[in-house]
């Protein structure tokens, strides 16, 4: 068993600059009720050294997240160092009737709020890999980059998010849709075996398939509605390398590329996880002139297998249209973030999402009309991710992750200064609206934005029967709705 701990920084890695930077630049929920000023917590002697208040050094950095359009102004920030710090913060908030928000990496889907207590778990970044059980135990501040680096010497890998900076716990509690081998093994939440969680009463509970079963079910898919997870155990897989990367085509070829990609993806084995997107490359991106400043179609591919078989699988994609840039190759799993090469942030992002039941020619034509080369779209990304495979199957231990019958996620993001925000918001909403004929009516909760935080938006992330059970569990463990500063599921 090996253990690694860091303070949340990304591990430096030596990579080719073009590959490393590929595509990298490419609503408000209030804290219900009038909250009075928070003084020093009423426990212990004197003021704890890990509490911060507005105006103090470190406060602004502690509340800042990946998306700068989401603003958090809590009355106090607790820099939790262990589960006991979390318990103390929650118990204090309970005595003062204050809402509580948890934030680790700031990368998770979030909502804006004023007041309440923010518990930062960024320092709780413990990582312990158990090679014998092919599993890992992580703290709530652990990020996927360090987890991958800790697992790699054992030939193991997890269902990582799209970026090294994504926090594993928040991502997994929302399901965890991995661009690496999600279709092969399902959602990250499907492989959680144990979690420790501080509930609204300040108690630290252990939940497993055999213990606290309702809470175990609800937390895996219900996000932060049920408490603050302080430790998570989940399975790893014997993967050392991927045949993976992205193919970039001129946006003008979308009518040829997207239908063919869809058909190719439908026939691909479950060992292939893939997505396609209109992507706007910034003019100053450190990339070849052929792509800099252009709108492109980016086809992302991740195949669990060797180079020879991967080359054969990807060959039809390479023949679809002129390829501006091709980064698909065999890579160590620790380079997986180059598949999407998400921006490092922080960024001013305006997002919208839905789930699609199908992607027929009419849906693709609609996407091209509003997001393609002649559309004048202000969006930085308009993406469809293929689902299916293991993502469509119920896991051995059921969870609240739903809508497994969806065929694709639909996701759009625009980045804009405040003076252009409303135009970008409106365009993103329009994109989701015009795709409605092919929508399931559902959404993937991890992709919900701060503009999609009202009860109707949150409800569409779950089937009706799943939502009602979530409400029931919420009523049992958080009847006062302390954990409401999120995409909230109110108690019944």
C-alpha cells in the first residue's frame, strides 16, 4: 500500500508544448433567510486559526472557484484539515441555523450565494492506493492528476474526469462521466465501495452497500445534498496506456464529419469512449497556424487497447475530411487529460446542458446551423458525448445516478466578459431549446450550471421515482435543508 499527499497543486509533467496546450483556451441561489453576522465560533477557547472572514487575507482565494461567474460570499470559511474540523463547522452552523456549502477544488458544478458557512476541504487531499484490492481511498481535496500519478506505478487507473485539476470526490458524487473508459466500466459512482460523510447533525457516518444503505445510495449521484464526504473508497482498473487524443477538422467539413463520427461511434466497441464538438481555438493559442483562431470540429477518442488495434479503429476517422491536427496516439494513462485539454482556468463560463435520446441527421443539421462555420455563434464549445455501454447498465450496487437510457450528453459553454454575458447566456439557452426534439428531457447533474439551479432544473437530472427517493433520504438526514447551497434537493 502506498500513500501520497499533496496540497492540491498539479504535479509537473514534461510534455510536448503543442500537445500539452491543445485546445486549452479553447442564475443565483440565495442562502435562504436573513443571516446575521457570524462571530467567532462558539466552541473551544478563542478563535480557531482555520476560520476566515470577509476582508481577511486568504478569504478571497478560499472562495474563488474555476468558474469566475459563480460568486460565493459566505460569512465564514472553514479551512478543514480533517473530519473533526468538518464536524465542528457543521455543528456550529446547526446551532446558528446557517446553511453550509462544501468546496474542495472549486471545479465542481456550483451556484452563487451570499451568507452561510463554506467548508473548504482542499487541504484534505490524502491519497492511499491499495494495490491488493485495486482500489484507492481519497480525501475530499484529492484531484485526479495526483490520483493518476499515485496509481500509475501499480499499473492502475481510475475513471478520471476530463482534467487533472478536477476533484475526485465532488465529481464522483455527481456520477463521474469519464472521457477515458467510461463506456467500458460505467460511472465513477458505480465503483464506490465506502464513504465517510458528516451529516447535518454533525455526526460522521460510514456508508457502504451494507451500512447506511439509503445514504450510500443517495450520496452517489445526489451531489452535496446529504452532507460533506470526508473520505471515499473506489475501485481502480488495470490500465497503463490509452490510444487516445483528438482529431481537428475545419468547421466547414462538419456536415461530412459529424454524421460519419456518429455512425462510427455507434459501431465502436465499449472500449472506445468518444465525443465530438465545435471548438473555437483562441488566436493566441500556442498551436500550429492551421488551427489558431479557427472554429474547428474536434473529435475526441479514447481506446483501451494497443496501438495496432487503435490505429485500425481510428483509421476511418482520419479519412473523413482534411485533418488540421491529429494528436491521437498511444499515451501513458497519466497523460489522459490531453484528450480534452480543458482550459486550466479560472474562466468566465456560461454553460447549458441536456441529454439526448438520439442524434439523427436533423439534430446534427440543427447543431451545424447554430454552432457551425456560418452561424456566428459566440460559444466556445458545443459538444455531444456518446454514452451507452456500461454507462447504460445498472451497477451491482444501485445508486441515484439516473437517465442511463440517454444516448448522448449535450453541453455548451461560452466565455465572455460581463458586458456580453446576457448574449452568451441567451445563445446557450437557445441551443438547448432547439435540440429539444431529440432530448430525453433529462440532464446530467455534474453539467448543470449556476443558471440551471432552480428546482425544475434539478428535478430533470433524475427520474421521478429516483427524485422522490432522494427527497425521502434528504428528509431523514437533513430535514432543515442545511446543505442547500448547491443544486438543491429540498426535503419533503
